[in-house]
């Protein structure tokens, strides 16, 4: 097993990881973004609190992520938790008989209140707005919903959905078996990727690391050589 | 984009079906209930005639018609209520003969239909409606006229959903359950007069929510990308006596609730354990972390069919409009989704601004001709009022078959139908 790499601490305070998202002190710009969204936060007290917590965590995730990895471009808490998210991630798109890898995706996230109390289909949360012609077994043309599994349990955290989306788009997690009982959204893409498994994943870079972090040998190995 | 004027799936929407009997059976005489009804006056209850009248006016829904629910339905039918609505998606299996009070010639029958026929035969004057599907498939209006719900489901998702609808509509809920190897039966009664009370999900811990998560999986094989839900429900392991015991206890609690006998049963749990031979009673408490929407809707009678109303009419009916409309106004129209826009070849989303059944065809892309469906980021059940054309009726916006609307503003919610 690969040793766990340490993550630089300069962004977002001393601790940097998903477990400490709630402790991240938002920068003034992000705090202002949060306040703007909270101005229209509506629903029952429980739901308002939950939407606030999720958006706070999304903004904290934006803050601790490497530059260009993740941005909350817009957020609306009027009814559902809605956000437009920009991800710095490798995304395969159809280009003739081959694929072109695009390094940026814009996702529409919609998290309804009912997700708190019942499982929803894996494609219930994200729609890929850009780029178009995404060539993945888990993405269906033309609406481009992104399927993250057969079922996503009640009250799943939005930060988990973002990481799952990152893994699915970069093909760090992928299901190309078109005969799987759960099915795939794009059978043609699944068959194409079965023939091109050597190109999977498109990136090995974890969400909270940079490409440079991945290229560097892990510290534990450096010490012993 | 060429949006369709009307929803194509309107005719397929889940709804209740009335049970009728063959002409000969339909002519059966009403049993003389007054000959056997106890005089509860001696324990502070109403006179016999009034007691019978209270049951005769009662409309009961039974969610679950299995080992407990089937016995409950037959028992409540003997009270000759005004109506019984039965909801269960399952069929009678060979092993059902071990726990259900049914005969072998019922194998393969739909439980809800079978229970409905039994109820109708017992009480021909009762209006009996059935739905052979999961309660989640029905709109909230299916329970709108119900006075009390009997819940006896082995499906936690159905339990959560039923509890949610009963909170929203302010319907008392009596839930019966059992634990086979412990010889335990439990009946919980939820008042739901205010949304602030407890619900079935309030008692859930991590194990129960994990169970809810594992009960459902979705396959993306349905038409138009509609996910097909596969439910994995663990069957009830029990003896028949335990199921009947739970049903009988639930009916005793119902009788106490309807006639106001003894100490109040609302928001209480009664548990009998056959192994320890003890009975326990305690008050149910609201869990402030419960993810259910603990809000009772204010019921509003629509001045006309809701499809003939616009957003201003709806706000006026609810007493929160029409001018100005509350800034935080949202509305959910029946089981429809509002499609704000579609995304395809164009750089910008193309506006739609209409209601559709979820996953229905919305139109086609003007550039690539791809068929576009009502799903994704720009489609939602609960839509902000500022996105809906205030000068059009819901019918003009695609919701011609809408049966009800839930309007929300501030801390209030209104059920208009």
C-alpha cells in the first residue's frame, strides 16, 4: 500500500483535510459568499441549518483545495441546496473515434431536502453542464447526469458527493461492465473504455493534492533512500 | 426547443382504486354493530350510539397489509367505518400462509386488493380503496381525507415516508410492529396535531438509517433514464399469534383514540414482551436531529381546480398574497417537476419554465435534435416562486392534471387542494 502523503499546510490554516473542514476559518471573500447565499436560505429550521452546514463545508473545501481544483461559482439555498461547481479535473470527451481530455468541468449540484431521509439514485445530484460530449459509462447523453452508484444513502454529505464526482470524472472510480445488473448510462462508452483500460485512470492526483505532489516520491520513501 | 403543452405521463400516475363486490355479495346486509358494541359510558366514553357514529364517520388508511396489517384491516372493517384505504405493494407468498390470516387459494394475490375485498365483504357499506404499490408512489393527496393511519410495514423507507406525510397533513398515526424471537409487540401512537411532535423516524439510530440506505438500489435501465427502484426488504419473522396480538393492540389504541377512553394514547408507546411477560408504556419524544420535515401544513380548500389557479391565486387562497408575493415563496405542484431550462448544444441553458412529470420528454434540441428530459440541475420538485410565470395558470404551465399544491413561505406551509 502506498504511504499516505502529507499535505501542505499553508492553505486554510494549520489543519488540512476532510475531517477538519468544520474547523476551517473561511476567508473574508468566502464568508461574504456564504452570507449572500444565506440571505435567501428558506425551509424548516433543520433544513436551513443543514444547507448552511453543507455550503460552509463546500466553501471550506474550496479554501483548502489546491488552486484551480474546486470553486463554488454560485449557490442558492432558496429551496433545494443548489450550487454551480467548477472542478479542475481530467474529463474525457468524445472527439471523433478518440477522446480529448478536458481539464475543467462545470457541474450543477442539486441536493433536495428529501435526500436527508431517503436513498436517491446515483444520478440524482449532479449534471455536467460543461464540457459537452463527456465520454464516460456513467454519463448519459444529452442531459449529462453523472451517476455515482446504484444508490446514495439518506443524508449523504455534499463533500462526499463532490469527491465521488471528482473520482468518477477522472475515472479513478469507474464501472465499465455493461452487463452489470445496475446497468450503465452509456453502453457505447462502456465498451469503448473496455478496449482502452490502459488509459484509465485519466489522473491519479487525489482531490486535495496537486500533480506535483503525486510526482514527488513520498516522504517515507525519501527518508529510507 | 419545442416544449410539449401537456405531460405525456398523466394517465400513468399512481392512484387509489375503489373496491367493489359482485352484485350478489354487494347486497349483503350490514351487521347489527349496536348489538355487540360495549357501553363505554361507564369508563368515561360516549354513549353507544355516539361511539358507533364516531366509527361510522371515520376514514382509516392502512399502510401495510401483511401479518399485522391484514389483521388490522379485518378488525377495523368490523367497526363499519366510512372508508378504508389500503396500501401495500406485495403479493401473498407461500410463506405468507404461516404468518397471515389468509387461505391457500390467495397465493399470488396482491395483499392490498385481497385485504380490500375482505374489508368490503365484512362491511359492504364502507368505501374501500386500494393501491397495490408503495406508498411513496402516491401523492400526498391520497391521504388528505384520512382521519387516522394504521402503519404496519416491514419497509423502513415506507415507515419514514408515511410518518412524514402524517406530520405534514396532521393525521394521527398508529404504528404496530413486532420482534419475533423476543415475543415483543409494540404500538406507537403519534398525534401529529402540531409538526413539533415525534414521528417514527425520530427513534432511528445509525443502524436504522443504514438499513434504509440498504433497502433501495436504483438501476438506470428505465425508459428515458428513469431509474428503476429495486427494494430489498427483510421479511417479518414471527408467529401468527404475535402479528394478531400487535394488530389487536393497535386496534385497542385506535378505539381509545377515537372514543377518548382512559389516559391519552397520543405520543405514547406501549410494548408487551412475551418472554419477560411485562408491559411497558412510555411517552414518545421528538428528536431534534430527525431529518424529517416536522412541519404541519395548513390545509386550504382551492377555490377552483388547482390547475386553473396561478401563483397569485394560490398565495391569495393561502392568505399570503397576491401582492406582493413573499420573496421566499416556493411551491411544489403534485408530483411534477418544474423545468427551468435545458442544456444541450447551445452555450447557454435554454429557458423552459414549465411543469412536467419527472423524466418526461421536455422537447428536443434545436441544433442536434436530441430528445431532452425533465431531469437534472434545472429541474426541481420545489420551485422558487420567482421562477414561475405569475401571469399564467398552472394548467397553462403544463400542470393541467395537478391535484394539489404545497406552498411554502417563511415558517409556514400550505396544502392546497
